[in-house]
C-alpha cells in the first residue's frame, strides 16, 4: 500500500507518547521529509517503528528523550530514531540484529525480551529494499537510521510476500 511515512510515524508516536510521558520522558518529532510516500506493508512497517520506540524505552537511562526524524536523501527517505539511553558497546553492537541476541550487560535480567525485535526490524526493512544502520555510545545513547528508496517502489513490492 502506498503510505505517507510521516503520517504512519505520527500515528505510532501518538499512541506511544502516553507511555513515555508516564515515565517523565518525551518524544521529539521532526518529520521533514517532503516526499514521504512509499509502498510499504502497513502492519509490518508500523511494527518496525513501534519496536524501535519500545527499545528506546526499555533500554533507557532515566527519563527517555526519543527523537524521531525523517528527511529525503538521494532517491530515498531516511528515518532516524535516537535515544539518550544506556547505549551499546562496540563489541555487542555488531550482533544486535541477530536473532535471540541480547546484550549481556544491557539490563538483561530486569528487562524482558526475546532478542527478536531488531532481527524482525531488519528483515522487514530489507524486504522493502531498504537498509538499517546503528550508531551507539555507552551511557550516551543509540541512533538507528533507516533508508528506504522511493524509486522503483512498485518493483520491490513484489518481494513483500506477506502483504
Ligand atoms: P524483543 O524481542 O522483545 O524486542 P529485545 O528488546 O531484547 O527483545 P531486540 O529489540 O532485538 O531484542 O534488541 C536486541 C538487544 O539490543 C537488546 O536486548 C538490547 O540489549 C540491545 N538494544 C536494542 N535497542 C537498544 C537501545 N535503543 N539502547 C540500548 N540497547 C539496545
Ligand atoms: Mg526489542
């Protein structure tokens, strides 16, 4: 389905905001992509955004400040979701997209999870012809950047077996 990604993101953040405000945090949105219509699977793409926000809350360090930005780059759309949470060290950050991987020091005993969220996120983004990267600093925060190409969007729609 051809979706306006800025609108889709706003939907998710609006539903999520109450949860963040209950722990004194906030979500800051800067949805500046002018061209943000892409063929995506609505349910899965919503889950992707939800998963990244969920992690930002789970791995927080005090009150979370979550920044969600979009902008256009080359022939695509960039979505950045960053937090001021516990961060991930260099040795672990390489593995976070693997199924069942959880950072052993990442408050793993207190925070529930299967280590599947990011493996799912990566799979869905790649099925949409996109990429996802992560940058993180211990005790400072983590930033995920998603790139989705706008061109040939109908082409890779064919790969979405679940839509
Ligand atoms: P779930 O399957 O419920 O999502 P999970 O959150 O443990 O479980 P992932 O979302 O795949 O699994 O994340 C993998 C690991 O990466 C987490 O266990 C955590 O250690 C680390 N991680 C993910 N997001 C962040 C973040 N925003 N800040 C710090 N660490 C993170
Ligand atoms: Mg998760």
